[in-house]
C-alpha cells in the first residue's frame, strides 16, 4: 500500500506513515521527514516550451488571428506608412517654401530699393506665404541711422513704388532695424 510519500534521501516509497525511519537507508524521519510523491514531469512541448522560454507562437497560428481587424493584424505596416507619409509631407512643405522664395527676384528688388532709398534700405527678405499666413510678405532691413519719420517716408513713397514697378503692388511689407525693432510697415499712415 502506497501512502503518497517517499524517503527524502533515497526516494524509497514509505508504506507506513507511523514509521520513524526509512526501511531502505535508515534515515530518521523526525529529523528529515518523508517528501510527497510528485507526478513525473513530462518534457515540455510546443506552446509550453514557448511559454517557458519567453518566445511566442507566431500570430498566424493563434486561433484569434483571423478574427482580428486588418489594422490590429498589420499595425506595424500602418505605422510605417504613417511615418513615411509624415516625412514626405515635411519635405514637401520645405521644398514649397524654398521654391516660393526662389521665385521672388530679391536681387533686383534689393538693388532698386537700395538705390531709391539712398542706401537706407540694406536688404530684403521675402517671407513665403506658407509662413506669413497665406500671402507673400517682404521684410526690409534698415540702416541703424534711419529715424522713425524717415522710415515712415520710405514706407509711404519709396517702397510701394519699387514693389509696384517689380510686379508686387499691394504686397505687405515691414521696415525694421538690425536689432528687430519695427519702424514702419505697409499699414503706416501716409500724410
């Protein structure tokens, strides 16, 4: 008759729970008690081995794989397409700004304004319509010695005439010093 216990040292089955020692090796059960019999462990196969090692069964073999939506099955592909689309959109935006700025004849406007202002307007910077709220905008850099009244005179008489002559009549503009302080713009009242 088996009791469900074996000797902790030699593994001999214990037939009497009241026994004080092992019948095979003589171990005193008051010091080292008998151990319960464990079911023999079979070698893990397939899914059990994958679960123990940390590997997963390929998702194609999971029963719920075919029941998932397309996006849940192919989310990596969708994420990749989204990233590629974002990069293309950023490059398209940058190229449109560059080509819009390249279309403006800044050298001709710059030389015309420098000559007409007597050297008070140093340079021109066209701000593309994508940045300036949808409309092309010019920023003119003034010399440090230009006063606000002189900047107002340039904004009323010189700049609109040159821009109209070069094909940019009515285009908004700003006259500012090197430090960035704005002295006049296309909305400056003219007397």
